[in-house]
C-alpha cells in the first residue's frame, strides 16, 4: 500500500470517484485503499471508514476534499494530508476554470456520473422529485470528459431523467489534477 515518494513511502486512501483518473496519473498498479463513493453524505459513515482506512499507519495521502469536518485533524494524527481542494471537482478544475461554466452549472467527473445513484438515491434517499427539486437551481450539469473511458449515453440520459437538468459532456484534461496529486505526494 505504499508508493515511493521522495525517498519515503506513503499510504494512499481515496474516494473511488478518483480511481480512473489517479490510475491514469500514477499507474494502474498503484495500491490504494479505495473507499466507496457517496460516503461523504454521512459524516458518521465517512468518519468511521476513514478511521478504519488510516489504521495505525503514518504518512497518509488522502484523496478527498473537505468532505468531513474532522478530516484534516484525523490525517494530522497520522502524519497525513489531503488534496488541497474543497471538493473533488476542485481537484480537477481550478476555481477560474470552474467559473467559466457559470454559477448555475453543477460540474461532475465521470466517476460522479457512474456513481450518482449511490450518492443521491442510496446515500441521500432521494427520489426523482428530490432530484428535480435539488437540481432545479442549475441550468446545466457538466460532465468532464478526460477521454479515459467512454461516457455512456444511457448514463447521461438516466441522470437527465432524474434531475430534469440538461447534461453536457465537455472535454477536459488532467493537468490540474496531476499537479494537485504531485503537491499531495511531495
């Protein structure tokens, strides 16, 4: 579970939302303790999962945003740190790049598109009415396409059906994410 980083090793714990992109950046043979997407909807469940994943090891790199109020303290107790990002989309896009989509855009990664049911339906207990109410404030849902996996038209259509908000797939690169991961592992 250790990756050589500047002469030392580091345990990597991450949300499975990042899996495809991190494997592209650091290699598919990378050993990571992947936690299920959607844990962030419950502070209690996420806190327990993080505590369990951290175990007694030190030197932890955590691929999460500020998804839990005590995450930074938990990591500090293990000599670890997390991505310098408020949320997972902030790991993929600079604030300036995200702002280009406008305030009424909900931006997601391909992992979010894959996992929206586990996040909103299973994790938050939303039905289609909840989805439409909660996404009603957005003009568009932007799916970042990093070109690493096909974006399934049926997934896009099902997400649209759930939210009744236009879904637009937009080409993107991993340069910003690669830089954030490099900072984390430095």
